[in-house]
C-alpha cells in the first residue's frame, strides 16, 4: 500500500492519496479543487486515480472531489447520510455511489470501509483502511473532521456558519456517541485527520500531522470525558467565530462546486483598467505585506497580504458576487493568490497589476495613500481626546483582556459594522500584534474613514501598562 499526504498550509487542510501498488489503483480522499496536484502525483507514483471520495460536506474550502472525478473518470463516493437538507444534491447527476454506514469498496487489495461518525456534520463519514495484502487488521482511519490530533471536530458550524438553528447541541451529542463507537477499534490504528493546527474546524488542533487512536485515548481531551453532558459543555465552550465564508462553502459543496477544468490564471491589466475598476467600486486587493501597504498603496484598495491567513480573510471580507482585481509584487504572486481564492470557491479574479501601478499613481494620480501607525501610548492619548478604539480580535481573545473603553468588532464583521462607526473623529484599529488591524484599517481607509492602526496591538498596550478591561 502507498500512502501520500498533501497538506495545504493556507487552509491547514490535508488530503490523501492511497494506492495499491500491486494493481496500480489509487483513491484520493478530501481533494482540493487543484486537480493537477493529484494527477501529477499519480503520474509520479505510476498509479491511476480510479476512486475519489470525501469525508463530509466541507465548510472551509471548496471540495475538489467533483472536479477530480470529472477529470479522471474515477468513481465518486459520497455519504448517503445527513438528512434531506444536508445530502449531496449533485450526487445523482454526477453518478456518485452513495455510501451508508459499514459499506465500502476496494482499491485493488486495499479495503475501504465507511463508518458514520456524525457530530461535526450529520453526514460525516470516516474511512477505515485495511491493507489486505499484508494483514486483516485495519491499519488506519481517515478521520476527516471527526478526530484530529489533540482535538475533535467542532459541532457548532452547521448552526453558527450555515444558520441551521438548534443543531449544535444535537451535533455535540452525536459527536460524543461517535467517539464511544471508537471503543471497539484497536489502539494501534493510525489517525489520518483532515486538518492541522490553524484550522477553524476545531479549537485546539495539534501541529503533529498524524496520531494513533491509542495515543488520543491517553491524552486527547475529548476522550477524557466519561459522560455525555460534560463532553457537550466542553466541546461547545470557547469555540472561535467561524470565518464568514463558511456558510457559502457549505452550500456550494452540498450543491456542487463549479467544474473548472483547470485553475484560473489571472491576466495582467493596465493602469487605465484598474483606475476604471476603482471608480466603479470594483474590489481591488493589495497582496503585498502590511508594511509595504502602509508605506504606499493605490487609494481605495484593500490590504490582504498573501500569507497563511489569506483565504480566511479574503473569504470573509470579499464579495463572491463581484469581480476582483489584484495588486501584486509580480505575476507569480498574483497566480498564487488566484489559486488560493479558487480553493475557497472564488473564481472571479479579473486580472492583476504589478508595481508599475504604484509608480503610475505616484506620478500621475496625485500620490499614493498611506496607512498611519501610532504607538500604544499615542493611541491611548488619542482615545482620551475622543478617538474611537476598535479591537478586531476574536471574542475569546477579547475575553482575556482588552484596552479599556475599546469597542469589540471581530474583523470578519467589520464590513457590515463599518457604517455604524463615526466619521468625525479618528478610528483606532487594534488586534493582538497588528496584522489583523492592518487589514481592518485598510478596509476603513477605502471607505473614507480616518483610520489609524495601533502598532503592536493588545500586546504593546498591555506591556505599556495602559488601562485594560477583563471579561
């Protein structure tokens, strides 16, 4: 048996290729929309992708199962469970094979058995893998968003992200029962999860890529709860705000992501087209670092640096229903951004401009915009003089402490909340260290606010001994 793991750092997401080396058949589990990633890998390994599946209807990225099955002609396996509202609506049209609990299929000499493990989502399947050519004992569990390293999948997303009220406590109870079902599985069973540290699909995911069921039983917090009520309280406590785009992903993946053929590659556009886009209110995102944006940017653009948090904030702050232009350092950066956006279902990148746009604006359009930054001490003085201080961190962070008098608006909620902010005085934007504040500041600057970033954020504020509030 051949096992390969493909990990996307931006999404903190793992997909897997499992192949029978005797027959050359391969299975891909939880693929991204980047089908070429798996086609190239299969070619390198000398195997053919004959089977594609996914563990559940994902919320954090656009599933590539449909794309990969269409590109390869592979059999597509999907969960038959989840009820009327959360069943795959494209399954019949795509000829997918629907799996129930304990049903499975063969990948050459490898047996794949589906286990219904609801909780994170109602339809969730985990896949028990047995390399029958070697042993009758199961080798591993492709656990998707059921069991992670050091954590379990959060059961509140269907309610918090997709707006299905009354489901998170029921999901937590389902998750507890799914964990009890693991009691009959052996300690040696390897756990191959769908996410790692940084994913919003859990609250305390470990950075180690794999684990064993025995180790998780020993140290995993979720396995230490011996009664359902205490587990439900613990799993629902302190879950972070889900990114705003999760609701769209759930519905897109349920209904069927658009087939791409190949990932989009943005073309270069001229300064005149960018100027027209800005005049018409089209979205323009600057991919450069926060520091580069602060030093000089095309006025009206939004700063979302192309780093590990890019898809989170792009998905939360951009409109999927409008085209997008990019300001990038070069073609490669624009291409990488377009790929990352496609992975969360955003296919509307209209084009990009490079550094020449900055030179053009500086010499022909009255100069570049800047993003002022002040120290925590200066921010406190401005606040005392009447400026509004906005803390854009997550609710759980703010609960541990925030600048006294600060208004809490999570960064993902800032686009909708901005209209309620004052325009007659400065708006100070703060986060933990400054990265998220830079994004929030750029959004407010683009909308005409006198927005100032608090350099060093809460960390600098608390270290300076300035007034704070708890709770």
